[in-house]
C-alpha cells in the first residue's frame, strides 16, 4: 500500500474548525444579548409602533420606511382541557327512565358547554389568523417598498419583534389536544347511536318521547361539536404555517440589516466604561460567596472533576506511551487491527481533558454566584468546550499519534498545528470566558463596544492561525494554485466578518460565524469518518492481498498437479480457471471512490440545509414550478414539481450510476471478505445487489418527479409479460445462472457430464457456463440446461472414483490363487486408495474362461486411464510369472459339404 498524505484542502477545513471554535461563543453571547435587549425594549417599541402606524396611510413610497404596526398579533391560544368529555351511557342503560333522562340532560348540558368553549376558541383563532395574515401581507409589502434602505433603529425594532415571535410559538401539544378531543367526540357519537338503537325497544312509552328528544338533541350537539373541532384544528394548523412564514420573513430581512452603529469615538468611551464595569465586579466578598455557595451546592460534582483531573495528570505519561504503542503495528499485515486506531482516538481524547477539566472546575465553583459570576461560569463552560475541540485536534496531531501513524497525514502540517494551537488558546480562552458577561443585567449596555471588541479579537486570532497553518500546508502541496486560493479564503473570511462588525453588521457577522461553526464542525466530522473508512479499507486490503496470495499459491500447486495427471492420462485440462473474482487494484479504486462520493454527498446535503435559509439563491430552484401532479379528483390537492425536484431526481440517477460502478469493490472489502464464501457466491451477491440498487435508484428518481407506483404498475406488468414471451430463454438462463451461483450444483473446476459432454467447468456467468472437454475445446452451455436436464458432477462432494478392470483366466486355473494374485496387484499400485479398499470377485464363467473383476478407487478422475494401463500391465506380468494362462479368443468353424447340382445339357 502506498502512503496516504492528508489533502491540503482537509487542513483548511480543520483550520476553519479551529476558527469556528473561537467564534461560536461570541455568536451565542451576542444572540442572547439581542434577546435581552428585545425584552427590555418591548414597551418602547409598542409606543413607537403606535405613532408610526397612524402616519402610515399618509406616507408615500419615497418617504422613510414605515414602522411596524402598533398592535402586533400575539399568537396566544387557550389550551384545550386536559380531560376529554365522555358520557356514561352504560349506567343509563341499566337505570330506570327518570335516571336515564337525568343522565342524558347532564350529558347534553356538558356537551353544549364544551361546544360553546370550542366555538369561542375557534372564533379567537380565526381572528388571530385573519389579523396575522393581514399583518404579514402588509408587512411584506412595506419591506418590499423599503428594500435595504432601513435605519439601525428600524432594524432593532424588527429584531425585537422577531424575538417576541420566537418566544410565542404555538405549541405542538395544542394540535395534539384538539385531535384527541376530536377522536373522543367521534367515539361518543358512535356510542350514542348504539344507545339510541337500544332505546327504541323500551316499553315505557310515557318517558320514551322525552328521552328520544334528548338523544336527538345530544346527537346534534355532538355532531356540531365534531364539525367545530375539525374547523378549529384546520385553523390552528394554518395559523402555525402563517406564523412560521412570518418568522422566516423577519429572519431573512434582519440578516442583511445593520444591527448597531458603526465604530466611532463614542465606541471608545463605551469600551472604556465597559472595562471599568467588568473590573469593578471583582470584589472579595462576592467571590467568596460564589465559591462557598457553589461548593456547598455541587460538592460531589466538584470532587469528581477534581479527582478525575488528578488521575489524568498522574497517568499522563502512561497515556502518551499507550498512544505511541497503538501505532507500532500499523502496516503490519499480520498484527494490524482497526481496534488500535479506535484505541488511539480514545487516548487522544483523554489526553485533551486536563485543561478542559480545569475550566469546568472553575465553572462549577462560580455557578451559584450573582448574575455576573453566573455569566462568568457560563464563559468558563464555553471555554472548556472550545478547549476540548482544540486540544483534541492537538492530540490527533501529536508525534507518532493518530494523524501521523494511523492516517499518514503530512508531518509539517501536523507540526504547525501543534505549535499554533497553544497560541490560539492563549487568545481564545480569556475572550470566551469574558464574553458571556455581556448577558448580565448591566453588561448588555456594553455588548456593542466590549462584546464587539472581543469578537474582532477572535476574528484576528483566527485569521492568524489560518495563515500559519495554511503556509505549512502549501509547502507540501502539489496543486498550489487551488490551495493558494483556499488559503486566501480561509484568512480573508474572518477578517471580512470583523470588518462587517466594525461597520455595524454585528448581528449578521455573529450569525454567519455561528453557521460557519456548525458547518465546519460537520465537515470535520465527515473528514474524520472518511479517514476512518480509509484506514479500515487499508487494513482489509492488506489482509485480502495476503489471503489472495496464499490462495493463488494453492491454486497454482493444484493446477500443476492436474497438468501432470493430464499428461499421464492423455486428457486435456484448462490452462487456467476463470474464477469470478475482482482484481485487488479495482477493489481498492472502487472502494475509495465510493467512500469519497458518499462523504462529499453527505457533507453537501447537510450543508445545503444549513445555508438554504440564509442565502436566498439556494432557494431559487424550489420556486420554479415545472409541472403539477394530482388534483384531478374532487378535493384532491395538486403537488407542484419544481426545478429542485428535477435536479434531485438527476442527482439520484447519477448517484445510482456511481454506486453501481463502485459498489462491487466496497462490498468485496467490507462484507464478502469477512464471510467464508465459496468462489462464485460473492459474484452472485454483488450482481444481485447491483440490480437492487438500480431498481431502488430508478424508483426513487421517478418518485421525486412525481411518477407514482400506481402509474407504473401497468407498465411493469406489461414489461413482465413481454419478457415472459419475447425474452423467455434469456430470462430463464439469467434465473438459472442465479440458481447455479447460489445453490452451487457445479463449481469452477468441477468435472461434469451433461448431454453426453464431459469436461471441466472453467467459467460460470449469469447467462451461460463454459466447459472444457478432454480435447480442450470450450463448450458454451446455457445455464438453463444445468437446471432442467440430468447432470453428473464427478467432483461435487467427493472426487474419489471407482475403476473396474475385467480379467479372464483359463479354465483349470485355481480360482482362489487367481483372486489373491489380482488382489496383490491392486494393493501394490500407488494410485489405488486403501480406503475404500480394493476388491476382487469372480463374476462368472464365460465361454473362453473364468471372469474376474478388480474393483479399485482412485483419488482423482484423471487417474482413471493411467491406473487402467498400470493394472493391465501388472496383471499380464503377474499371470506370466505364475504360469497362468489368459485364454485366447476361441471360435468353432463347422464345414459342411454341399453336393453340386448336375448340369443340364
């Protein structure tokens, strides 16, 4: 196996991961600050919105953008009662008439009250839906008129509204409660109908009319309640849909609007005041109170973390040696195991924990302090998480560690990672610790100054780290032009976000950094899975290579023995058997290609989901409708097929094609090589799996573009009939080939007789099987013949064959002496097996002499003719030495004289 080098692009992705570790904490803290600011400014927003909405009708498109409406919709709905309303008709059936009437009246009253409540909630939901729909359309129109020409104060008001909408989402339990009450009402309707049928046979006619009227009224109320609940359920569902669309509209608009003023002289003053505020919070008494209360509240957890830290520090040298030992057997075919790689990964993670535990211990010790120290505790927790990511990467990059020994990554790049991570942590840790204090009650005022400074600091540190690491990557790179562009992108991206924060787009920069963090973490995880798969593939390939070499040597030895036996017997044998196996080079190439395709597809699919809501260009394919399906029947809704669906169907087709081309190698390495299969079974399994993948891929592609099974079943049925008549023989041979490969009545190398033809099986394929007869002529026989006709397999389970030699002794010979002589001749031959033992029998008295049969067994069919020759020669010599006679053929000739007829003169 050639040594793998860690691609430079992957280094850039890991660099971005480190970058995102720094940025995630500022993102989280800034979002929290915005939420707090929105909560505190809610009343001011309402007053501002009221005055602006009064002027809305008088403003024109050229005037400043109108403010949000004065009375925004509050999507608060009353929850459904916990207990479902059920009437006890079983009791009324067993009671007397007055009791039954009383129960029916109570049920009618309760049901009427429930109906009134559902009507009230339905009216409220319909009002909310109408208001929300009007507000959404009006708001959308005003935003379209305003475009991006919005002030910072206007953007802040929009953000406050989004925060309020996010805190007032409609719970899923509400629709579940409505659905439950609807099911209970339908069940009661059925019970009421059953009770009404039983009440018709009642003999008490005085009260039957009253009871029947009550039943009719109750049935009508229950039916009306079901209708109201149905409408209520649909209204709430539509309200949730419109509510989500409103939130999405605000989120998309806010993303590209400035969230604060640009950095100016007043920012420096705010920064100075924020620094004074931060330092002023460190007094002895609050610190001691936080430590005392936190230790008393979390004593067990603090002691556990402290004990774990002490144990890790004490065993650190042992763990380092264990990490080195895990890589000693890498590359050794006989001793290399994937378990060593997983062990190295676990040890690398453990080696990254001491610094994490120190920060976690500090977070636990400050958790029960005031609001400032509680926020500081959150900062220590965030720093612990970031340290875990960075130290884990540093552990992977250790000398003789996971990256160098197991993954064969580039040495200079690993050295750069080891050098730069401590520097990055020195900048990152204090920033991440301090940043959450902006969430404190007084710290929110300094988020745009001190928080923005911390954000810019992390961005600069990230750019420096990316620059240093990518420089090391470029030294060992082959494709320098592409990597040079990637280096510029990796360094320029955090700097561009820092500039955006300076320009007032602080919220946008924070959100982009959060998405970058999630995206790069996901890509890093996919890269780790990719190299783990390559590592497992490498181990399996080495073992398969060794196994193939051993099998090849055994096959060559058997082939040499077969040729030698064939030369002695005068029969022809195949030069080489065509075993249905893949080439190791093809297996390696196909497996790597399939793993690479799966990794890229998985990464891009999830990244599309992350960024689709942020970048409107990614949603354009879902907005272009090509055609619609359904909708012909009354009440049936049509489904629009978009350009995105068509592209997805094409991707499914391309993915199916790539999977079919590269699946056999991966299946051979990962599955079939681990199972003890006979030659040919793996080929059959791979063929069937290929057909299944093609079928699934075609069905998936057609389903994406709206072609349903109900529309295809007639076509498939017609295709089946056509195959049954037009391609009957081909299909029969195909199915027979599958049967032969799985049932294995014949194997490559077997000697068989079918239809008068005897030969050795040299190739088994899906349509036909090739036999090489004793004249070394290849016979192509359809597979159907082997399944439907009588077949003799001389070597299926036992290659031992019986040989019968017939010998005749002259009359007058001693039968016992002849038998002993023939037995000795058979036993002295090396080709004759001792088990089963040879046997000699006197089988009859012929015209010329006494008939004997010598029955012996040989190990291989090719020994038949050589043994026959050797036994006949030995019997002739033995009879001559024993002065026994082998009778010559005898023939009696009778001569009869016939008188000549007299001639007629």
